[in-house]
C-alpha cells in the first residue's frame, strides 16, 4: 500500500517538475538571461525523478513495450469501469496505439514550431503602438513643435546628495597605493564573469570600486568618475555586501561626498537577490552586488523630456567604470539587467518612482 502511495507521489512530483522546468525555461528565455538556477535545479530534479520512475516501473515498462509492439496492450482493467459494464470502443483501444504516437509527434512538432517561430518578444508591424520605449524616444526628440506640446514646468532641483542622517556610517579607505592595468589592457581583458571563488573582497578593493564608479575625482566643483549630463549626478549606488573583510553582510548606501557608506540594513540578502534576478546564481557567489538606482528629478528639472535618456546612459557609464576597475583589480564582474524591479527596489528601500533601480552589477574574487 505504502509503495503505491509513494509511486503516485513520485508520478505527481514528476508532472509538477515537468511543468516547473517548462515554465522556468520560458521565463529565462523571455528575460533573455544566459542561466537561471531555477531552471537548472528543476531540470536536474526532472532527470532524477524520470530515472527513478523508469527504474521503479522497469518490469511493467518492458512488459508493456513488448505487448505494444505485438499490438496487444490494453488499458488496465481498473480503468475501464465497473465489472460487467459494457466497455466503450475507445476504452478497448491499445495505450500505445498509432493515435498515441501521432499525438506525441504532433505535440513535439507544435512545441518546436512555437519555440522557433512564436513572435514572443518580437515587435508587430507598428512598434510605436506597443513599445512605450519607442514612443518615448519619438516624444523626447527636440523640435519646435515639441516645445509647445510639453509641460513648461518640470519641478525644482532636489539635493545632489542623498542623506541617511541616522544610519551608522562606515569610512572607506582613502587614497590607495595601487597600480592596476593600463586602461587598454583592462578594456581588452574585460569580460562578464559569473563564477566567483567566494573569497572575500578587502575593504580597500570595495573602496576603489566605488571611487572608480562614482567617486569624487575633482573636489573643487565637485566632479565625479563618471560623466553626467549637467554634472547633476542622478545615480545612487547601494552595495549589497555578501563577503567583504571588516564589513557585516547587508545593504549599504554609497556617500560620494565623504567617500563612506551608510548602513541601511544588516543581514544576508543573497536569497532575496536570487529571487529578484530570476535565479541568476552569480549573486550567490558574488562578494558584493551593486544596485544602481536613479533619482530622476535630479536630471529632470533641467533636461525635462530628455532626462530619462540621460539617466539610463549615465547608468551605463557607471557600470562600465565598475567593470574596468574590477578587471584591473583581478576581480570578476557581470552586469544584470534582467531583474524584478519591485523586489530590488524593496530590498534597497526605494519607492520605485522618485527613485528606482536601473541596473545591477555583481562582483567577486576569481
Ligand atoms: C544592459 C545589459 C544587461 C545585461 N544583463 C545581463 C543579465 O541579466 N544576466 C547576465 O548573465 N548577463 C547580462 N549582461 C551581460 C551580457 O550577457 C554580456 O555583456 C554579453 O554576453 C557580452 O559578454 P562580455 O560582457 O563578456 O563581453 C548584460 C549586459 C548588459 C550591457
């Protein structure tokens, strides 16, 4: 009895995992991510369950296959109704009939055709009607007509720096006596690396990464490491620390003004990151995961409808600086654009409107 229940549980689990493998595969395909640990784990579970299923059912399977090829296999008696009842013609038909093979073939071909030619993520003929990005791009083009059709007042200028007055502050090491690669070498060597050794970063390495990304490099104005339209610096960096010497795991906020960190919240956020990035497991091995957000109004008050373009461009500048600095330090880095915004915004305590996550960069030792 227990064996039958166990067998049924395995069969149900197998069906569930088949569905999960399909759904996670479609999700990874839709998000365009090279690897998702959710898909990998369900695929391995599927394999193990399928093998288990075949082993436990091996004698029946062999018997059925033998009978099937002799054209004698029929539905089990329990499936055909109460004893003595007249069986409908269909119930007498063999399980491995030609119809079954034909349906399986059609299902396989249909799956292939859907996967190969389904216009998922592809634009129909009038892209402006469905792609808000393109509509925005057209709308934000400068022109005399545009001046009259857009608002005149875009609000005031917010402060250049975000403050967390009550957050515990962590000082970062200042000038580092470090000579890395020539920029040409760093550009040549830069790659998106998703596997890390798990060795912690030093605080000095984190300091150099942050300074290279968005630190103040010309204090008299002050100007920073990445270019910014109108020197308005709309971006903020939230290092989510997994393994950095002398720093507790948690979410921090970078303060370019005095090159230090605000402690937003301590704790292990690896699972949150894994869920928020649809199972991209590089966030588990990374020593630090940088969440880059933007406070749009910092650029909007001046550049109006062009602001959103500039803010995205600037996030790219900042991330490339992180890539090159990490390469120069001998660390691995990978950009992550595929993530669930709400979960990431919630993790770094931003509202997703005034300030929202734009980009994630994972970094770790090799
Ligand atoms: C905007 C953007 C988003 C990206 N998002 C992801 C991502 O979500 N997951 C990932 O593994 N790689 C991501 N990448 C990294 C690309 O896959 C990688 O840059 C590309 O394969 C080229 O390889 P390379 O960077 O080593 O030259 C992203 C890159 C960019 C520029």
